[in-house]
């Protein structure tokens, strides 16, 4: 992923680490996995990254969720 000038300039204002999430890459990776495992149900482990934005993208593209707690179950809704 190529970072835009705006993102690079904005990053200099933060004093801590941060994560840039590109919804298109999430969708593209899901489709590649889905295509590779056509006969298998695909689930996203909420524990991997419980960010609401990520979960929304994963849910919108039709991926299921793997949950390990009541809190994760609530996040999957």
C-alpha cells in the first residue's frame, strides 16, 4: 500500500503507534481466501482485531465470526 502525502504528514502529529486500515485490502484478502477455500466456511477471529471498523467490513462482505467470549459475541452483532 502506498501512503499518501496527507497520511504521512498526519502521522508526524501522533506521539504513539497507530494502525492504518484499508477496507479495500481487507475485502480483497477475504475474496482471495474465499476463492482458495470454496468448500469451507470462512470465519474471522474477533480476537485478531476487534476494531469496530474492521468488524463492520468483515460483516458486510459476508464473513462469519469466531468468538471466544461473551464480549466478542456482542461485538459481532
